[in-house]
C-alpha cells in the first residue's frame, strides 16, 4: 500500500511538471531559482532545484535530537538523521510582484507534496524509536522568505499518512528552518 501511495504522489508531481513545461513561454515571467542553504535551527543541508517556472524539487538532509527520562529510569538521548524531499509549486509570485515584494530566491508561498523518511536508529546515543524506520507522505502549505541576500526562513504545515515498521497513522507535517543561503543572488 505504501509503495502504491508513494508512486501515485510521484506521478502527480511528474504530471504537474509536464503541464507546467507545456505552458511556459519566454519573457520576463517570474522563475524559480536553484539554491543551496545550510539550516541551523534544525541542523541540515538543503538544495532546491528549479524544475519549472514556478516549481522546484527541494532536498533536505539533517539531524534532530530526541531525549527521554522516566521517573526512576536513566535518561536516554539520540541524534537521528532524517531525509526529506518536496515538490513545491509557488503560487503567489505575480501577487508579490504587484505589491512590490521580493520574489528572488523563491521568496513566496507554495503548496507541496512532502516525503519525509527517518531510519529510526540514532547515530549518537542510546534512545531507539519504538517503531524503527518511519516516514510521512502528504500535502503541505508553506512559505519561504530570503531576507537580504542570504538569511532564509522556511515554514511548512500539512497533514499526511505516517507509517513505521509496526503501524500506519495520520501524522502532522511541521517544518521550520532558519538558515543561510550560500552563493550569489
């Protein structure tokens, strides 16, 4: 079931990409841009690849921290890797331009399809997650802003299908990154 759901999500993204490519024309229309950034709130590296006039693929790999302490037990912690990819469609470039707002470096609002994977075993520490390998697949709404030439803020919220080795469930999607965009404008 999971494989069918992920395949369906990928086909929808490819269909959207094909439709966008067919409707593009030349001129001074807003374009998404490739960008590489380092995020420091949740330590991660991120690469956003422009695949169309208003769409991109975003790849994120990072680390997060887990801590657990029960009353009479010793504290346990873990540092875990995670991997996320998103197909993003930026829908408000024109409106932002009309209001005189910045759209450079993909500063805009977007809707996305999100795939988030977590291997479940810590790379440092002894706190193992009960479900082992886990993931979330689903839609999200987000906003991204780049202030100045390098300071980046990204927020995305959604609801998806969560799964691990033991179960499947409804899962929230919440991403908040503060980071530094590398490279020139």
